């Protein structure tokens, strides 16, 4: 019988005992007996190959077994063994600054000073305000000429970003979009003008950027970004600028950036608030470190539903362009590990610290997402056919305005839940209804009585259908959606109210 | 998981980190029930270059453990600095980590201490969990 002294970090495995009695004829046998009695500490003592880990020191009566016969050292009755942790660690070994430099984690990848393109007389004149700053200078301007940015979307964010990147002399600008210019775009998407309405956004963007700077190559991709084409589209670019307005594409851009090792100059806007950061740099966090999973579908409205202040994308898109340029030049402090939030109404910038999550499913130590997935499905957006099928089967969850009116007249106790926004509620309302905007529902649904029958209602019945889905997901069963919303209510029940 | 630092502990760790910059510093965390009462500086005895590595000798480890239990407390973990590197554990830190210990890392940039973070090894040794750090109770 011999005693082994257990160090603090292993005591939770030995019922908090500081020393344990074990049997054996050699040091190795005593340790094996210990691991047999207390299986939990095995993996901390032994590596996968069954050898003692290098940072596990074993002392036999105060003598390091490395200076004896190691694990074969014989033991006598009464000898005592001590396990003593060797505590070690240290920062990551620095990889030599090839391409991804030390100042900016993604200084322009792989650019060799000798092969940088020269600047023409015209270009020297054009970029003179850059050239006289030592942080840019001739070499920096040549770096910009050799670099490239892919803008996802030629809308609110893509417009100012692409325009400033072109003016600044970024050599190649790619744009992915498949939309056509609409009158409702002109309030903020400055790439496009009134005569462009009805044209493809790409054609309009190309004209505008060429007018700004004919030295810039503009590549256009008339397609919607998908899991099939993203990696191929990203491949020839140095920085990806995310100007998307929906969650599936945002997660797709993020994951494709992590997988392809391209930095993501991220921005997003909603109403009066904007956000920006730089994701997916080497060692830096990605969008999924912040939001591992998307919000339930429909709970975060898009700009089309919630609106957006026209000048807001100007600020955020230009921040994205600024960060792209800094990354490509390798200067300054990039917005890595920092999440910038801009409130236009208060005119305030806030900054949140972001950490790379070692558990992140995409960029963590043991990623579970290693190739691009189906992002529509990931974000809970069902293909149309399935949605229709669900709709057909979902009639028991619906009520028509006429039926609602009849039941109200019969004196049924119904709770009418209006999930529109307050300014819509001001325009018209179903008498007796209670307003809880859809976005507030997740934190306010407890105000509702699950025993009372609820009829959810919005403008046309789409948002309230999401509200019904959400409330069902949290356990409500006596709930129906008002088909056609308040507009059908006005058409069929109460024509005295205004429509909008 | 939350690790609470008594007033002055964070300052002592940061001070040690800037003192030894550009080399790494290291030391022991002593206290009980998730509250660090004191940080004890230990010599960095690595033979692999102290700019990027630290090592606590077995005799210093035993001394730290003895000191902790003598005061009626426990050895709660260790701290070290990452000169010009973020306050996040490296693969090397992971490979050498012990369970249940808190590992505090302070990043020191250009001699100026910045972030202080604390980490714990996961049960299966696959990664660290970041601990919530509460700084400065009396």
C-alpha cells in the first residue's frame, strides 16, 4: 500500500482527497491503479497514446522519477508518490508576416512590392491627396490598385461603399446583385438615379462607378449569392463587403468568408440604427461568434417592413469602405473584435467588445460547419411550396373578418392582438384591440392570457401569421390569425375606416 | 462560471505583466470559493524563450499550493501575460492546461497592460470556456 499526493486540480476527481492509497510494485503500476480507481483524471494524466503527459511531474519521495527509472521505478511499502503539475503556456507562436501582417491582421494578402502595378500620370494627379500622406503614399496607392473588393449587393450599403472604393482607386470592384432599380430605392441608393428606374442595378452601378473613376475595373455578377456559387465568387477578391439585407445571405457571407479566409467588412442598417464590424480575419471573431443562430423568422423586420433613414446607409457603407481600405493597406486599427453601433437619432456611436468564441460552430476550435449549408433552411425560411402546404393545412388557425365580427356580436370573449407598429395603429384599428408590435412579442407574450381565445391581426395578415406561429411555439393553443388583416376587415366589415 | 478578484488583484497582475514585458510573466492565484484573494508572482523558468512561453517549476508549484492551504484557502489557478498578443488562450495553453484551474491571461501591448480574461479547461480537454470576471470587491 502506497500513498499518492493529489494536486489541487485533480482533487475534484478523487472526492476532494489530498492523498489516495494505491497498490502496485512500480511507479507506473501505482499511477495505473489511481487511474483505475478515479477514471475522471485519466485523460489529464495520460495522452491519447497512453504515455504520461509532458506536463505531469511525478515525484517518488521528493525525487523526480525522470532521474530514477521513470515509470519502471520500483516502490517499497511506505514510499509516497506526488503528482506535481508543471504549469506552462504562452502566446501563439507568431507566424512570419507573409501577406497577413502583424499591424493589420489582413494587410494585403500576398502582395509583393516589386510586382505592384505602377501609377500613370493621370492616376498620380487623381490620387494626390492620398499620395502626400505617408500612411498611404505611392506604395499604398499601388497596393490599392492591386487590390479588390467584392460588394454583396448594390443597394443602400453597397452604393456609398462602392462609390468611395472606386474613387479611392481600389483596382477591382466586384458587385453581386440581381435586382432592378425601383423608385423606392432612390431615397438612399446613390449608385442609381431617377433615369435608371427599371434598369438592372448592375448596369446602373457600372455606369456610375466608371463615371467616377475610369481606372477601376468593375466586375458584375447578375446572380443571387448562394451556397453553390459563394466560394467561387469570393475567390478572386481580397475583401468581401457585406451589404445584404437578410439573414440567410448574411450567414452565408460570414461562413463563406471564414471558410475561404477572406475578411468580411460587415454592415447592417435598420430604421435609425446601423452596425458595423470586421469579421472573419485570422484570429478575429466572426458574425457567428456574436450571433451563433439567426432570430426566429419574421421577428426582426426588414427595412422594407420597418423602414430606414435614407442617409443611414451612407454612414455605415462608408465605414465598411474605410475598413476595407485599411485592411488592404494594412494601416490603423481595424474594427476587428469591436462591434460599432450607430444611432442616428441620438447621433451616438457605441462600441461593444467582441471575442472570438472558441465554441463558434464556424471559426471555433472544433468547427461543426465546415462547408456551406442551406441558409434558407438554417434561418427557418421554408421554400414556398412547403409554406403553401402549411397554409392549406393551417386553416384551423385562421378566422375571417366576417366570422370575427359575428363572434364579437355574439358576445364571445375574444382578445384581439394587433401586432402592427404604433404609427400604423394610429391610422386605423379594430375596436377593442390591444397593440403589441411583432418585434416586442418575444419579451411581452407573458402579458397574454393563454386561456383566453386570441385573434392576431396586422395589416394584411402576414406579420400576424408569424405572431401566431411564434405564440404556438411558446405554448399558446387558443389562437387564430385574422385572414387578410385590417384591410380585409375594412373591406368586408367596417368601410368607415381609412386604408393605408 | 464566475471568478471574482479582490481589489488590487487585477492591478497586481497587470503590473507584473508590464514589468516583465516583452517577456511573459506568470504567477499563482490563491483564494477560495471562486474569489481570488491574492496573486503571487512566480519566476518564469521556461527554456523555450520567455517572449512566447512561461513555465512554473514543480517546486514553485508545490510552494504555491502549500502557501494556499496554509492560509486556509486553495490554489485556484495561474495567470500569465501575452505580450503583444490578445488575451486569449493559445493551443499551447490548451495542451498544457489542468482541469478546474482558472487561467487568467493579461494582454500587454507595447508594455501597456490591456485586457484581462479568465479561462477554464473543458472537461474533455477540447477547449477552454471563458469565465466571467468580476473585478474589485473589498
